[in-house]
């Protein structure tokens, strides 16, 4: 399966990824907890031709607070028409049944543009916020995430595509022979199902995982449609992509059925000098976050960014890029000058060149709810 084109997304993190971004005059920090802020930014990203927006989400306390990522996506759904909406939703303290119906509902609201970035909740702070279980190590967290993804995807499949018959003469809205118990029992969950939500437009919304550790990478290889990576330069990104594609084949998956997206921290201005000056101002307002060894950063203009994106594509360093603006409104303002073509389809799977999966239960009537 050939990838249909270079995928470009943006991660919309508050006023920006830089901790001092809210201090800029154009940060719109006063609007951060309004629907208008998110609608206007994401509509602008859509009009600039971007393929998707990732919405960070966490149960950890953040300076200034944070709205729920799935709720933001739901608010933006009706105002957008083509851009994919991919909220982060952590599994560690969330029941997979709730996650399944939330992302299914988002897929209905967007007419097939929803995704789910799977995350886990590390550290004691989030454990204390819930008070239900002790802290877990990475292997345990991602084992639980693996089970959660299995439950969620089974629930997405638990209604066959034609389960809704709406037969007025007989009074049958649903063909109950086409609803299925998932009967999952694992180390962390025991879920019978089925979902309360019909199968959504994509069948299964897109699943994304950031491969930033051994445990997360293992789950990404088996479960993800989109794998996010970091790299210090294009050579490292290309090597990481090659490694992941080989590992995908080793676990029995077609490497061309999975898109590997490179994270890129970015700040844009009308000139390269202005971009550097503005970053210095941000850094002067707060101690800069130390760049990880795998962090790739671009400070410049949309013209130089366009050149870098072309270099990523031609070097086969990634199948696409996720822009992580250091100052979100400032970067989004300039995105139209990238001259991206509008998305060819509103269905996220179509844009990724991925077929709509059939329900795994469609060939079986065993375990049908009575």
C-alpha cells in the first residue's frame, strides 16, 4: 500500500510548547479556556491545508491548567470539515469502555476524522489524584495500555456495520444478531461489552502512539496506525524510521500500513532574524526547557520550513511531520504561506491511504446479546 502523500499535522498545546509562550502579546492566553480560541486556531490550521491536529491531554497538573483534549475536539468538530482531530486520552486511570464511546462519538461528530493518541499516566502525582492504585513502572503502564487498546478496538467492532436496520413495520431498530459481546479478560480489565455506540464512520478511528521508550515502542509496533518519533537530525530520523519499518515487518505488519511521523519543535516569524529574536525573548521570560537529545527544532520562516519539510520527505526520514509550535497562535498565523493543498478527503483513513477495517465479529454470531 503506497502512502498517498506527505502528512503534515500540528500539535496544539495551550498557547504553545514553550513554557513562557503565554507571555507574548499575541498569545491569546486570556482566551485559552474558551471554545472560540480552539475553534479559530484549528479552523485556521485546516484552511492552511494541514492534515490533522494533535491535542495534548494529561491528568497531571499544568501551569495555568488545561481543558480536556477530547472535549476540545468535540467542540471543534462541527466548525471543521476536513482536518483530522486526534486528542490524547490517557488509559492509566480511565476505563476503556468510556474511551471507546468517547472516540466513537467524536468519529460520528467529525464524519470520520477522529483519532486517538494513546498515552499513559506516569508518576506519583497522578496516582494521588485518583487514589485507586499504586504507581506503575513503564512496562506495567504500557502492558495496561495494550490491554486497553484491545478492549477499545473490540468495542469499536462490537456492532457490525449494518446492525442498525430501523425497520418500522416490525419495530426493530437494531438487528441484535449483529451486536456482539467482546468477552475480554486480561490482567487489568474484564469487559463483556458490547459498546453502546454503533460502529462509527471509519469503523475503527485512527490510533497513534509516541514511540519514546522501549515499552511504548513495542505497543506502537503492534497497535498504532501512526507512530510519532523524535530525532536529533534527519539522518537519525531516517535510521529510526528504517528500524521501525523493519520491526513492523518482524511482527507481521505491512510497514506501508503504518505512518511514522517526526516531531518538529518550530517557531516562525516574518524573517529568520525575527524568529531568533522572539525565541530569545521567550527564553528570557522563563528558564528554557532543556532540549532532549532527540529533539529536532526549526527556528525561521515558512519558506525555510517548507525547505526542511521537503528535505524530510526526499530523505525518507519520515512519512510526515508533527509541528510543535513554541508559540501556537504566532505559528498558526503564518501557516497559510506554506501553500499546502487542501486535503482531498474529509475521511482521515482515506487521507492516510488506509482501508476501512471490517468488524472482526462480522463473520460470527456467537456471543450475541439477547
